[in-house]
């Protein structure tokens, strides 16, 4: 229940303005809670004198069973001057569809924006049953407060059984805020999702530095929440015959509820440069490349194949490449058609980030290197002697 400390309450009306459901009114300079309060927590988070708090009791199984539906946060990005859902959203829809079918529940994608959203119909063709569109002028740029308030309000009202986020920079920030606001469980950086015989979500993720895979459940809270690494799940071609609906969720937001303001956006890389997360061909270097100057060969091979370069954590720490090109547990997860690992031993932390590649080629002078256990083709030898020959033969074939 929502508790109000009348000794602290000043009747400032901020809680009344930010409540998405108009469930708080100020009477005689004291906040009063109405019956339609959903305990979304928006008022608690914004109260300047900490007069509001939520007392939550353990939820019995009968109440948990009332939660239904798989929800996905449809994170968007700007592409070609359009605001469209990110690739990870299609990946989540593909896996979410399997979970929804197992539970015999609907799959819904939640999209937030300021009216410039496009491409929402395509989400239905990839497997969603419906798209919930949340539009407001304060949702034009991502801010933690605005997105947390809206998604918390949706969860409180719609009561989904599962809520999934992409483990992107924004997803890794937003999901914990929502979980803390609603006192929910959250498993971060999942690489696997399944439904067990009890209808619970089994959330699998690397643990203890990637040395084991942990399977986690959230038996006492709903929705069951998880962030999922991009490029873990594959998705098929769209089915244009699928039918679904786009529904609008009424958003109530006040500038008073948002403590940050986006004043400028600075691109860290050339927009024409393909991110390693989206690349079809990746040539990745490790410490076995011996010195930074040898990365010229890595770039030359990538250029010959029409791909991009990347690397392991070891050469990021040596400052040979930027962190934005790091593959692995503490970097990015990639899923290209072709991944060439050059001088990379294949520690489990690196394998977590690239094992979903369609074809893996490894070049390493250590024949016992773990990378060869996942490689489709392995070449044992000095990569700095092999690469010039490989590049020359590729140029000849062209």
C-alpha cells in the first residue's frame, strides 16, 4: 500500500502532477490516495520531502497467476532520419514468441517516443501480437526518469508475466530502475530463456567470470524481468500475413518528474561505419597479433572481405583498439555470418560474445587453444606469416 507521512507532506502537488493514473489528489494541503492507485512508484521517486513510501507484502501464488503476457521493450534508434526499433527488438520478439506460445499468452512490444516512430507494423510481422505505442513530447529522447515512469505505469496496469529488455546501454540502465521501483527480480545479460514445467521463466546467464552458466528463476515476483544480450537469438524472415494491432497507451508526464535534460547528442563513431553488432563479417584480433602495428594486416584482411575489425579484451586493455570494438562478456555480443579469430586463445569470456556466429575460422599457433573447440575451420600457425598469404590469395580471386 502507498503510505503518506502527513508530518512530512507539504502539499506541494508534485505527486499529483506526476501520477500517471490521477490517483493522488491534494486535499487541505495533504496528499490523499485514491482507489485507482497501482503502486507504480512514480510519486515516491519524485517526492522532495520523502513523505511517500510503498509497503509491499509477499505476493501469494494466486496473485502471481493473475499476471499474463510476454512484454518486450521496443528500444528505438535513429536510422536514415527515421526513428525505428533496434535489431535486438526483433531478436527478442523471436524468442518471446516461443515463450508466449509455451504459456499460451500474447506477446506485446512496448514502444516509447514523441510521435516520430515508424516501422511499428513490422514488429507484428516478426511475431508480436500487438504493439503498445506510448507517445509524449517528453519521450523524444531517452531519459531514465521518463522511461522508468512510463514502463512502471504500464506494468502496474497491464500486469504482464514476463518483461524483457535488450542488454544495450539504455536497457542495462532502465531495467534495474524499473525493477527497483516495483520491487521485482531481474536477471541481467541473459544468453538463454526457457519456460519450465511450472510456467516459470528460466533465465540463463554467465556467472563467476563466465566460468559457469547459471539458471535463475523469480518465483516470488511478477513480471519476471531479464535483459538479454544482443545477437544471442536469431530471427527469421517477416510473415506479412500475420495480423495484430497497434494500441495507444495514454501517457501522463510532467517536466517536474524528469531530473535530466538531453542538451546535445555526440556520435562516438562515423554513422557510415558499421557497428560490430550489425556486421556480417568480422576479423577479430587478440594478443597473438604480437604488436599494434600488425593490426594493419587485420584491417587489410577485413577490407578484402568487406568486413569490419574487432578484438579481444586483451588488446583493448593494451589500448590497441577502442572498447566499442571489443567482443566478449565485458564487451559486445556479435552474431556475424563469418567470424575470423586471429591470435585469440578463446577464453570463455570471449566465447560468450561470439559463439553464435554462423561460421568461425580460427588462426592460432597453439594447437590446444580453446578457440579451436568452437571453430568450424582451424589453422595452426603464426598468424603474421599466414595473413599476408591469405590476403594475397583473396586479392587474386577478386
